[in-house]
C-alpha cells in the first residue's frame, strides 16, 4: 500500500507519515462484530469487521465503485457492499461477485488490509509500517497479572490535538486546580521535585506526593503521612500509562491512549487494571473515569496554540513541567515538525 496522506489531511505530510508508522487504537474490541464498523484514524476513513475470529481494518471504500463499505451489511462470510453486493472476507479478500458468480475474482477487487492487533481490550491499527517492520505496541503494566481486573472504558472524544491531551495526562501540577471534585485536594498545591528518565520508546517518571487518589466522595483515606507513588510510562507519540501505588499492595493502572482522529480531534481510550475494589460494578468505574477526563476537557479544547510547540522557547515553563518538557523533547527527537496542524 502506498503510504500517502488522505485527501483533506489536517497533518503536515511528513508528520502524518511518522504517525502512520505507529500503532493507534481505533475502537474497543467489544465494539467490533461481523457488521461493518466505522472508525477514523489520521483523517483516514476506516471500515472494521470481524470474520472467522479475525478483525480486518481497511479503507472505507469499495474498490469497485468507491461506495463506503460501512453503508453495507454482513453475513457469515464477510461484509457486503450495498451498491453491487461484492463481499469481502478474511484478509479483506473479495470472495463473491453476485453479477458474475462464475468469474475468477481479480486481485484488484481485494481490500488492502492494515496491520491490526487486539490488546488491552482495544483494536490497534498501524497504517504504514516502516519498510514492512511493525513498531512495538505500547505496554500496559499488570494487565495480565493474576488478581487484576481488566476494564476497558468507553472512548472519550476531545475536540483538540492528541499531543495536548497527552501532555495534560502527564501534568501533575493541575490536580489541585482541575480535579478537586473527583480526587484532589485544593489545598495541596505543591509539586515535589521529580525527574523523567529517558527510555527506548519515551520516558518514565516516578512522582511521589501526598496527593491522594481515593474519590473525594469515598470514606477511605490513606494513613497519615502516606506518600503516593505515581509511576508514569510514556510511549511516544500518544500513549502513556499511570500506575498508582495505593496503601499496601493495591495498584491501579490507567492507560491514556490518545488516538489522533485528525489534528483537531482526539478519541481517547482508557483501559484500566486494578487488584482492589473488585466488587464495584464496572459501570461505576466508567463513570468516575469519565468525570476525571471531563474535568480536563475545557483546558485541552481551549489551549492556544492548538498545536503543541516543540520549540521550548515559545512558551514559559515552571519546575513542575519536567514531564511536559521531556514529552516535547521526545517528539522533537522523533523528527516531528512544528507541530502538527496545516
């Protein structure tokens, strides 16, 4: 497949290609069935469907006359274009032409599928592997560990750039100002020093503070003087995990996977793993997680410039911004432009 940006792309061409070489989630695994499902990644319109246990992702265009396949339907052998009934099955191959049932099917009628992986309850797509080599998928601590519950929250849409949303997830200084209705203390504003450590795919941060993570409505509180560890792992460009060390051996892991629908729209996915409060209905976990991200929405959607400036001289910085600075430096080191919108 020729890795070229789609028409009306909102990214600079070089930035689009760099992003297309990485994995991005496009939907939850539970939301893909035999019926054609629509998704958008990097301005590319996609169709997804499941056939014989396999998820197929391809451009949402029938190769015969260009009709969106998401307007169609399905049977046990694949998805069916609503215009002329061509059917596409495993690996995107056309397996039926109703008007010419005895004619050999030319390869030109096959869909060209994108690389797909199912992990953490999400369907990940890579649009343009570099020279046939797939980039590594982000890793999520504890997802498969014994005793941990796996929860994949419904996606959360943000009318803003993925880089801004991810930077907000890494930001520890805004807790006392933005998240006081969910978990933070408005009087606990000081950010103790911390230091990002570069890794092969981004960086990690161990952030110790007295800011708790029990819901504000909870009767639970940490022991007096307890220091909370928040361990961040950044996998460039747009996926980060946060492991929160609760008292004892209790752990909560949240993945923030910001999928760039376009340069101005982000679909955020949040798989969660935890080994405590397993009796609480997952719907309550979904609701609390949604409230936390909803608190961030106004900030992310109104930041200016829309792009994330990689030139550190373009914005002022404070000591609490160490993760933000490491994030911008990491993206710049990857070769991204100044930065991202056209």
